C-alpha cells in the first residue's frame, strides 16, 4: 500500500483536499482537530462521502464508538487490541487491489 501521513487533523484535511485517497485511518484524539470534527468535514466532501474510514483509538466507550459509526466510520480498532495484522486485514476488507 502507498501511505501518506498527517501530523494532525488539520494537516489531514489539507491532504484529503489536495489528493484522492482510497481509505483513511484516523485517531479519535489528534492535535488541533479531533476525529469527530475530522469526520464531519470529510463526509461533507462529495469525493469522500463513501471512502472507508478506520478509527484506531484507546477509547472503547460504547457511546464514542456509536458516535463514530453514526458519523460514517466503517471500522473501529482498539489500541489495546492493536496488532499490525488487525489493521492490514481491515484495510484489505475495504480496499480491493
């Protein structure tokens, strides 16, 4: 996979505005813009209305997960359960090579 990184939520939004990505991996807690605000902005962009988003977060509160699901997140991976294989499998589920 070709991967670009962002240092925070605002940098991430700038990158999605300048390039089309097939999938986004997002953290709930980022500097300068949290994951919820990022998702709200992302889903308003026509070209990202259906792009898969995976959230990786230490926060496993069911209400938080439900809010992300309502915002259009496709998968949620717990940092406590994070293994490289979990992320790769989730990416493969949404991105068809």
